[in-house]
């Protein structure tokens, strides 16, 4: 996928109405581009949490691997895609491989599910799992989609963040919440070019909250009670 600028604006519950109003009151700037829906992910990492530590240390280029699907059912994966998400500075891009099968998270162990997943992937995606084959986190959130009238700039609003630590479970854990937070994350995105950079800068000046680093994977993992002593 072509690189794009990605700015994140996380806010606590008290600030959420301001961001929602910012989108509504700029009707000429933003239009609904897609119906809101639930986004679900399984994040994979190495046993020593290499990707998590890279995110914490703020290294120039960061990567994370996730299996993403959509819809209200967190227990059944279908219509999914495996994404290697890469980021360098404020630019991000994804390599995507589609998974045509289905996985029932409440009926199998992680080793069985990983075998089924690998069987439905093309070779390059299997290589991603070779280095990041440990299920680390399942999360979900509600996402609303907006775009500029010309479709160049995009805004998403994420709410109802939920996360479940998977590191110490032989089968998927969908019962013990690590994160249940009334928080909103606004993401502002656009292609990497000079004109878009100028437009994004103008938009950012009007926002009622500030840009900050934010990773839902990192936040979900850091809220786990078992994470102490794991990070290198």
C-alpha cells in the first residue's frame, strides 16, 4: 500500500465531545465515507515482544503484525486480512495478505488456530508469522469514517476500546479484559506529497486537541497486569 501521513490525536472522555463537534461543525470539510463498524484485531509478536519494545523505544522504523476482521462478532474470524503495518516517522503503510478461511476462536487452541491460519496464507505471509508467531493481544473498537470532499484526506474516530491479553493463554482469551476505556482516538490521514502535507498542517491547526503518539496495541499491552518484568 502507498505510504500515507498518519497523525493520531488521543483524548480522554472529557475531551471527546470537542472532537466530535469539530467533525460535525465542519460539514463542508468532512463527509461520512463509510458506515461505522466494529474493528477487530489479533496482534502477533515475537516471544520477547520485539515489536512492542521497538514501539516503546521510539525507533525510526516500527512494524507490527495483526490479523484484522470487521463486524460485531469477536469470536469468529472471517473475511480477514493479515497486515504487516510499518511506520517511519509520521508516514505509515501496510502490506496486506487476505485470509479466505474462517477461525472459531472459542472452539480451538492457539496452536490449532495458527496451523489453520498458516494453511490459508500465501508464502510471504507465512514468513511474517515465522518471526512474529506468538499471539499477544486481541482488541476491538468502534470506528467512524470521514473524508474530505475530494477524498484525499481521511479522518477516523475510534471509541469503545477493548483489549484482551493472549500471552499466557493456550486458547484465545475473550473473558479477562486488559483494557476497557472510554477514550477516543482521532486519526488524520493522507497521501505523502507536498500538497497533502500543507493541507494536513492547516487541518491540525484547527483541532481542539494535540497530536500525540498512540498505539492501540501498546496501550492494550501496557494495561495488562502481567506485563511487569516482561519488557526488555
